[in-house]
C-alpha cells in the first residue's frame, strides 16, 4: 500500500512516532493490538508494530527507535520528512491478545512498548483487567508518557528506570509470581529482557502457552553458529531435491532454484516464511517459534534456520 508520512513526532530520546495515512485517501485496513506492518524505506524492509489505538481510524502510527548500530533501517526512517511517500504492507498479527484471558500482564523493555501500548489501549476500551510494566534505561527514554498518564492507563502502569539503581528495577519473580489458567503475559523488548521474562515465568510455573513474546532484531545464531554446513531439502509436492550449500539460507537456495517462499524480515523474527517440515530435523535459528513448536520439529523458518539431518523434506 502507498502511504504518506503525515507527521513525525519525537516522543522520547531517539524515539519518533511516524503517522501514516493512505496516499489516495482510501481507508486503511483495520488492525488488532499486537499487529505490525512492513515498511519499505531506502531499500530496507523493516517490521514496526502499530502503536495507535486499534479503534483509531484513518492513520497508522509506528514508534521507531533510532539505533545507529542496527542495520540502517531505523536511521533511514528518522531521516524522513513529513510528506514523504512510503510503501507498507497490510497489518499482520503474530502477537494477538488472548480474548479469553481473565487478566493480562504486559511487560515492555525499551522500544518494546509499541505493541504493548496498543494492547493496553484495547484492553482499556474493552474494560478487561490488565497491568503494564515498562522498563527503560532512564525516564527520558520512556515513550508515550502522556498517553500512559490517562485515566484507565495511569493506575495500571508501572515504570522502572535503570538509572535509578538496583532497587528501581523490575522484580520479575514478584510480577509473575501467581500464574493462573486464565492469566496471560505478553513481553516485547530486547532479547535479554525477553529471555529474563521467559525464565522468570518458567520458574514461577507459568504454562508456556500463556506467555507470549515478540522479538525484534536479528535472529541469534545460537549454539550452532559453526554448524553452517551443507544439506539438502526435498520439495514434497514434486520430490525435487535442492542443495543448500554452507553460507546460503534455505530461502536463498530455493530462490536460486526458481522456488519462491514468501519472506519479509529474513531474520527469523516475523514468521512470514514459516514452512511445514515433513521429515528431517531442523536446526532452528529463529526468534519466532516457541520452545514447544521447536521441539515438535514439524515447521521451521527457512530464512534463517538450517538442518541437523542431511535431508529436510518440506511441504512445498
Ligand atoms: S521472513 Fe521473517 S521469519 Fe522468515
């Protein structure tokens, strides 16, 4: 979709909100909290969560942290001026709220607030119980302070600033101390923050399916960083065998063989390329699948994952 950047608003240190409207005035597709869009900018494609109220019609708002050490997309975004034309995808949602939850705990680390503030707004509008825990390095890096001060959000929002010392840090064991069947937790932020939340939730006995997370940034190569050897994939529909050499991803090898798998982030984050595995043992390198999904070994993200077995049979 073609959109126009209406406004760029600074909301915290190094964080701007970009307000986008359709270029031809047509309505933008509706979305639910947790959704993201792909944004094409300067040859980059980046995923950004929608941070406006899902009930707001007519505009999409995304919050972008300017990160000079990232791969360049956020720096290119921050260089844009109002009036710029951009291309975006329709909203996709791999991080939806559970509509049956009896209580929802939202845990944001830094720019991870963007999908979670939309969730907080949606839960407030629906009159459902929730709490929001928002951790940043210092108060100047906490975005959306005005919105979070509104009635219905202020009394449910807890801020934690690293700059205020160890006592001001979040006590995850306390926040997550009482799992229940109907309680759901959502975490978004840097990988270290997410891993700490997942560990605390597991330690407190939370069922894995009640703890939802969304990473941003590149997939980690993990323990098998050196195990980038060659293997083969078979396309189940035609039994064609394709070599995946060392240093090439499955998606790249398939593309070289004339087989296109839809991709977006190509970093194992967004889930767009998810593919069923019919046999063989994947070497999961993504940040998208849950531990249970990885253990089942019946799907993989071929933009980054590889194979532990010499052959993977894919449902392609
Ligand atoms: S393209 Fe995003 S996970 Fe593969």
